[in-house]
């Protein structure tokens, strides 16, 4: 399995690079993983993971929280593209 940490990715808008964003982990070059260390995951963290998918046109991703009493994780799906 191939993965990269702290991957700096361009942000495109209408085909033009408008900024950059760092992804915590990128697995097999097509599954971004957003890592958190919080007491609990909130809707804003899920929104950030979904935004990463949409911004970089990934179909699926993972949101993982190591800070809660038990490991929390969510599979995140980009509904704006076909999987």
C-alpha cells in the first residue's frame, strides 16, 4: 500500500489554481484521510472532509479521530461525482 503524509495539493476553480491545501494522508493517490485528535467529531469536521473531496475531486475519503475515548471514524463520499 502506498501512502504519503502532509501532501500539498493545488486547489482548482474553473480550471485555474487558486490556492493550495495540505491533506494529512493520501492513500494510493486517491483516498484522502483527514486526521483529528478531538474529544468528539463535530459537523464542521465532517464538512471539512467533504470540502477536501470536492475541492480535489476525490470520490471517497476517511475522517479519523484519535482523541475520543474510542476511535471515531467516518467514510466520506463526494456526491458531486460518480463513484
